[in-house]
């Protein structure tokens, strides 16, 4: 079997998860990892895989079929995505929902002119949740769609708080409102504001000399991430942080509550995830979509794409005939 040659750009939680997910996929192999840090300081799970400096990435174009961009959405991907889309087939997990249309446009032109596929915003939300919102709307056009997240640690929001000046370590938990979820499951189709559906809670270790009130104010007023929610910021010491906030669980629900036409029957479509490790799962989604990006590019497709543009069968290592026989 010819294996798909995968590389990883950015080795944090997602990068590490992607390395492990590639190991579970016999049709792929990890050929290299790129980092902005000194390569000698980056330790992989598999020490036989080379780590190179991000500045040198251009010279490896012929060795890589798909590059997984595992940097943060707030400042890494907006800079790296458009540049790398002009060199490689890429897959990333850009999760700043409000900025996805402009990020799509920024990737589309370089990917098209390089003849590559740039698959953006892959993961669970955006990603698998987006697909289920689409299924719900398309199948039950008369109804309402609800997305609830958590309780869980949001990597995107944690990444954002860690970049606030004065923050030494930080995590953010998203908490769904139990009463709002009960009303939705009851078929009430309530109108819920962003603020009514979830709250956000941060646990922060301050850097020496940092001004707690300035940090709190920067976080709670951050547009796109916190300004539309009730956010509590807790300041804790480094020991408590490592004892109580080191794992990364998450999950959530997409619920479409609607009625079918002739019989006016109530129909509820629900998709849920209960994730022991958010980056472990997200990177597994990235790896499955890397397979699809490769196949799409092999078939002549180019430009920016999202999960909404990818046929499900392309995610599987099985042939279409095998899928028809085994899963249909
Ligand atoms: P991390 O903060 O762990 O890593 C981000 C980048 O920071 C890495 O690529 C790495 O780049 C750098 N980095 C990592 N560790 C260190 C370190 N010790 N010192 C200095 N730099 C370091 O972020 P995650 O991997 O947890 O998450 C990445 C993004 O994934 C999030 O911003 C979020 O947007 C997205 N995400 C999307 C989801 C979805 O459903 N779509 C779900 C979950 C996450 P380098 O190696 O170049 O230094």
C-alpha cells in the first residue's frame, strides 16, 4: 500500500494528538514535524521522526502529501494558513466561527494558484457539529437548531486567555445551562440568547507582578471569545492549577427540533459527543480529513474547502465498494 505522507506544522496538544492518530492509520505515515521553536527542544512521541524549523518548510514540498496545521486559531493560523496553502495541501482546525468566511477567502486564492486543497475549520465544532447542523436544517426545514457545548475545556478559548499579557497559565470551561437544554429536549423550541445557553469560567495563574483586574477585564471583554457571555475569572496558584486543571475533557450536543409535513409529528435529531480528551479527538478528525484532502487533490480539486464540501466516503480508508457492502 502506498502510504499518504503527512507532516505536522506546530507541535502542541493538537500536534501531539495528530502524531498519535496517524499511528492508528495504516494508510498514512508521519514524515516530519515543523516548529517555530528550536527543533532540538521539541520531543515527539516517536523520536525517529525528524523535527525541522518552520522557516525551512518550503524545501520539503516534494516530501509531503498533506500538512496538518496544528497552531492556534487566534494568531498562528491567520498568519500560517495563507502562506502554507500556497505550498501544500493543508488541513487545519481554525475555530473562530465569526472569522471563518474571511479566513476561507484568505486560503482560497493561494491554494488555487498552487493547485492544492486547503481544508479549513476541521474538528468537532467547527467540524462534525457543523455537519449535523446542516443535516438537521436540510431534513427538518421547519424547526430550530440548538448547539450546546460542555461542560468542558475549550482549547480555542484557553489558547486565547493564555495570550493575554499577565497570564502565566490559564484554562477556560464552557458550561451549558441545564434548564435551557431541558426545554429544548421537551420540544418547546425556546428562543435562547447566547448568554442564556452557556456560561464561561476561567482559571488563571498570573505572571509575577501582573495586574489581576487588567487581566480579568481584557478576558471578559474579548470580542468573538468572551464579550457575549457571562464569564467568571478565578485566580489560582500554580500547584492548584496543575492538580485540578490538567486534563482536557469536552463534548456537547447539536439538537434539531422540528416537525414533519403531512402529519405535523414532532421530530428531534440529536448528535452528541463525550470526549475524554478534546485535542485527542480533534486531531483524530484532522487526520481522517487529511485522507479526504489527499483524495480530493488527487482527483484534481483545488482551493479552500470545509467539511461541508467533503463527501463522507472520502474520510474512510475503505473503497466505495467496501463501504456500500459494510456500512450502507
Ligand atoms: P497549543 O497551545 O497546545 O499549541 C499551539 C501552538 O503553540 C503549537 O502549534 C506550537 O507551535 C506552540 N506551542 C505548543 N507548545 C508550546 C510550548 N511549550 N512553548 C511554546 N510554544 C508552544 O494549542 P492546541 O494544540 O491545544 O490547540 C490548537 C488550536 O486547535 C486551538 O487554538 C483551537 O483553535 C483549535 N481547536 C479546534 C477545534 C475544533 O473543533 N475545530 C477543537 C479544539 C481545538 P510551534 O511548535 O510552532 O511552537
